[in-house]
């Protein structure tokens, strides 16, 4: 672990400060469980259990793993009820170029500006097997898309939201007109100002 990274500093401070704790979202099973129990249920309720694609960035992996597991359990039942092809349900993971999450054996770690997604290690709460398709994002497309979201939709999203929307626009080309795609917009513009 890089002792100068945000994770390294947190662990150092935990040792130095009395009564300090680290929730450690990279290894804490409560991270994906919260998204399994809450976020996924909110999505299913809002969409009347009718969903065909989820696009989410991978950082700690908690969001995409938790939501992904719940949707893989629930959505195929409803797709079958609607006489849709069960193989159409997709979970798309977004990973910035420079991160290793999408392809640990073949990716080279390099710098990128987008915050909140991607890492140079695989967090233990990230279940890579739940993801059907990985898409790589670059800073240019991510930030251009976040600016377009502000200009045309009034959404003040950050770079990881831009990356997710950019990749969703590519992935959703495989969907039919009546299919639904949910895109997680996890960050705001504040960190980039």
C-alpha cells in the first residue's frame, strides 16, 4: 500500500489517533450490502421491476456489486414475464483508462483525472463476475459529457458521472426502443472546481 495515498494516510491516522476507526469501503461487506438492500430496491421500485441495463462506474466496487447482485436476482424473472430474452439483461462496468479494474492482467496503471472510479488494485468488495461488459472511459469524453449534462440537462455532475453516461450512450445502442437503462451518476461538480 502506498503510504502517501488517501488509503495509506487513513490507516496511518487510525494508528496515531485514539478512538479512530476506518470504515474501509474497499473491504467492508456493508458497502455492497447497503446497495443491495437499499439502492437496488429504490431502482426496482421506481422502475416497477422493469430494467434491462445498468451502467455504473467501478471504484470500490460496492455500488455496482451490490446493485448488480440484486438486479441479477430480480430482473430475469420480470424479463421472462415480459417475454424478453433473459440474456439481454446487462450490467456494464465503467473503468477509466489507467485503472486495472476492468482487466487486471493486461492493464497498465497510468494517471487519469476522473475521481471516484478506477484503482491500481482490486478492492475485495468488487465482484468482477457480476459485470457482463466492461467499458473503458477517457478523461476527455468523461469531462465533455459532464459539461453536456450541465448545459442540456441542468445536472452538475462530475467526471465519473460523465464517464458513466458516455459509456451508457455507447452500450444502450444495443437496446431496443422499449428497453430501459439506468445510469448511476455518483458525483457532483464540486471536486472539479
